[in-house]
C-alpha cells in the first residue's frame, strides 16, 4: 500500500481525533474537555473530507464543531462559574458505563462484520444525488428525524417555561 | 503536487491583499464616521491622515502582547487563531471575477455557512480564557447572538439556492447575467444583510463588544498582535459579507460591458462590494447599539418569521407558478399587517429611515474642525482672556507705572508689581515719573474677572484675547511684564526702550530690582538650575526668590 497524500491526511486526522477524544475524558477542567471535543469532531470532519464526503464534513463542522460545542461551552461557563476543577463523577457512573459499553460493542460489531475494503475507488457524491436520495428514497426517515427534533424543541420550551 | 503549491501561494497572496484592504477599510471607516459627525477624522499622520493605518499597524506590532495572570494561557493564546482562521478560509471559494477564484466548491454556499460557525468557539475561548468577567459575559453574548442569527442567515441562503438551483457561488453569479437577485429577493437581501451584520458583530449588533458596558467583551484582555487578529477577523468578515452580498444579490461581476472588456468584471465587483461596505459604515454611523433582549427579540420575532415567509413564498412561486404566488403573497401581507399592527402603529420603521436620512445629510456638511495650530477659530468679540499690559506707542514705554492698585484689588491675589523711577521722565520724554519694572501675573489662578482692568487709573491694562493658556511646569504659569506686553502688542517689546534691571545701577530709593546673579545664586542654593522663562522677557528669572525681594523680603546682597 503506497503512502498517498490521502492516507497521510487520514492518519493525521485520526491521530488528532483519538488524542483529542482522550483529552475529553482525561482532563479535569470541564471547559478544556469541551474544547477537546471541538478538536475531536473537527478532526472527524477532516476524515470525512479525505473520504470525499464534503457535505458530511461541512455538516459535522457546522453542527458539532460549531453549534453543539458552543452550546456545551455556553452551559458550562454559565452554570459552573466559568469552568475550573469540577467534580465530574456522580451516581450515574454505572449507567454511563453501560451506555458506553453497548455503543462500543455495536461499533465493533459493525466494523468486524463489514466487508472490507468497502469500496475500491472512492467516488465523490454530488449534492444533487445526495438531495435526491435524502428527499425521495429516504424521505420518511428524514421527516421522522425532523419530527423528533421538533418535539424535542417544543419539549425544551415547555420545560423552560414551567418556571415562569 | 503543483496544484497544492499554487493554492498555498494564492492563499498567501489573498492574505496580503485582505490585510491591505483591511488597513484601507479602517482608514475609510474612520474618515466616514468623522464626516458624518462633522469631524475630519484622522488628519495628523501624513496628508489627510493617509498614513494612519500603517502607523496603527506598526503600533500594534510593537505593543507588548500581555497574558493576564488569571488567564487560561493555552486557551487564551489559541483563541485569536480560532477566530481569524475560519474567516480567512472563506476566501478560498469566493469568486471575485469570472475565473478569479482559488477553488470553486460545489458546496460553496454551504461552506460559507459551515466554516464561520467555528468562530464562535474562538470567541467563547477568548471569553473564558481571559479569566475576566467582562470577557466571559461578552463570550456568552457572542454565543447567544451568533447561534440565533445563524438561522435567518441560512434561511436567506437556502432561498437563493432554490432560485439558482445550485450551491456553487460561480454558478449563482452566472445566473444573474440578466437580472440580479436583488430584484427577485429584496426581502432575502434584507434578512441576509441583517443577519450577516449580526454574525460579524457589527453595529448595531455589537453588543458582544459593547465598549460602554463590557469594555470590549471577549477581546478586553488582548493587546498587541493578538488583538490585531480579532480586528483583522472583524474587517475580513466585512469584506466577506460585502463580497457575498455582491455575488448572491447584486449580480456579482455582471455590469455594462463586463462581457466585452476583460477586467471590467472585477471593477464592477469591486464597485458593488464597496457600495455594500459603505452601506455597512452608514448603518454604523446611524444606529445605536441594540439591547440584548431587543436583539434576541428582533431575531426570533421579526427576522426568522420574515425569512420563513420569504422561503415559503419563493417555494410556492417556483413550484406552483406566479398565480399561486400572488395569492399567497396577498395572504401573507394581510397576515403580516394584522400580526404587526402594534409595530405599524408605533411607526418604528419610520424613525429608522429618518435617522438614515439625517446621517446622509450630515455627511455632506463641512466639518467644523479646524487644523488648530495652523488655523484658528476667531474668538467672540466679548471674549476675555488673560489681563495684559498695554504699550504706549507715543513714548515707547509701557503705560503701567506700577501703582499696585490692580494688585490690591485683585480678588484672587495673582498680581505682583514693582516699579522704578522712569529714566525718560528726567529727559522730559515721558510724563510718567515711575515705570513698571516687574509685573507678574499667575494665570493659573486668575479668574478673568477684569477688575484689574476696571481699577487701573492709567488704562495700562486690557483683557487680551489669548486663550492658549498652558504651561509645562508650575513656575511657567507666572507671566512676566514683557510676556504680558507681548500679548497686546503682538510682538516683543523693544529691549532698548525698557532697560533691563541689571543695566540699572542700584537707584537712590532702593526700589530697583536686585541684580540677576543673586536670583540665580538663590536658585542654585536650592539645588535647582535657573530655568529659562517660557517666552523671552529679558534677562529675568521666574524664581520666587526674586519675587520675594520685590515684596520686601530682600535677599541680602
């Protein structure tokens, strides 16, 4: 296997993503942890770009790198007095372990059972193709996800309004 | 990989150009704001202040780049890069002319939305990393504002994508050969420009910086080059906004003759972008900063509904045709008119337009600033400056005879005089038996009441028109006889006509001034070098020891 530029970039992004992901769980400062998360998801976006998934990469940056990370930081800064050393453990530790274990198992199962290499030649999927398959072939799941998000949105407003 | 090298070189060139334009923009903005406020703006550095921007750049580079002791050092240091880099990345896909683009991305429009979202993280990092509560507040404000205004921004861009049927900026621009999208999407332009200004933290949406409340917000602790990067990001953002507005709404490089003459397209693009930038400056000059609750309310209650209505109506037009569109438009307008009745009744929009008219009128007016040391404003005819001595031109001597009446009547006791026999009286040249020898006026304490002028029996005093009353040390606040004469004469009194004290032999009544060496020696005794008076007034010293001798506490000779 030759060391193509794509492969080099893939390795670099992977190392950054893994390193940052460890940073998320090992650092004691919650704000640093959240910032490591930004680095990790941005590195994953980089992997998407290397794999010709431009749209996915940009979505990753927009949603995870920008919006989600920002909301996490926003909440941390306002609720924990601007970060610092916080007690990161609580009673939900075993449940968190279970969820993490199950997720890991699923990912490992998929990774092992998949037929590698998945595709010999990477193909760039145009945004038109992506749009058609999303809104024609997968229209119902797409709308379902939208509905779930809408319900979550309304739920958040209801909970926030209860205090008034 | 020659392609990659080309791209890197192109990026570097773009970076240099952007920095140059940013420098020019800061100058242009300060000049524009100055003229709106009937000032001249920068004038001192170079002709019409043209070198102000380079001077500022040099200042920022030389300035020490401080890290507060309380800061989270890594986060603090990284933040400016996280803010600047995404903004600069946008230039990769912005076409400035038909083929003048580093990389025409198929997802260009989406790229423009996705990449800047990282900027917010940078501002939050700056806010948190500074270890400063104002910075933290500013960071929180930035997060709230940028998340909110991203929604109308995206909605406006989606509408453009629907009309153009593409996300590529070049393709969108090419579709406006005949009709610029501003005619199809006037509402979209309004939503886009408003949201984009909010995303760029520009006035009237600059509550994230709000100098008067949170003293600069996330950037409060930054200095030197780090601060310059935030600054660069803000102005680079303005360039992006104006360029993207030109591409999406104003027909990009299309204009009269742009297809025939090569290079004219770039000119049209630059002209349109400059117009947008000027409009942004105009908004800044006109509108005050919004309050944070007004800002949020405006986004969620006005901008987002309008953006959604625009999106839906455009969709109706594209799918169902003009007839359905007209019906829906009418319905939407009626609905909007009913829903926003309180707004119409308070005539909010009218005030905004009127304020824009006011600023556009003031910019045409001549600034009232004068180039002070060179030009001077004439003072009012009743203006009263420091009391000054008058010169008797007929005889060629001061009119004052040192009768000391003014000194006694002075309510704040700032005048001290002493005189001597007038040599000209002996020869019959003058009717004055005595002549002023010393006349000291402490203008730091003078209240310009004019009583000294009123009481003078010889009309030897007048209020001068001097208003430049400043000194570099306390003893310079005392003006002496010749300086006071100069104020009314406009020139130095001739030294020959007023014999200086040391040329006088000690006279018989002992009233004459003591010889100069004594004063100098007295000054030397106190460990101070004798100081030269501010303006030449003969060989006199302003040393208090000399003055004391006039008042009777004679220094032994």
